C-alpha cells in the first residue's frame, strides 16, 4: 500500500525519463469515474498492482485498496 498526493491528471503518462505512477480511470473508485480533476490536490491511498522495474513503471489501484478496506470492514462488523 502507498499513499500520496494527486498532483495532475495526464492522458498518457510519459515514463521514458521518470517513474510513472498512476491509477487508470477504472482503478480510482469502485465504479469507473468520468472526471479525475476532483482528485487533484487530494492524498489518496492505493495498492501496487503492477511493478515493472525495466520500464520504470508502477501501476496503482485505489479501487483494490477500497475493495480490501471494504472487505475488512465487513469482517469486523459481523460477529463470528
């Protein structure tokens, strides 16, 4: 798990010269979002779902983090 601020929205990340870290639109919420601009300036938590050291690429999923948090919450709210 990682957390950090969203600093900009880019259509296609350029990872030739730096490490690219981004969640795709389908990986930001439990349902696909249309507009990513409201996330700029917010700190989000996400799960690393793909790491390619050769291409300096990390793919993050806030959706996976939300699903995991939701599963944990369900597990603590029901008596065993």
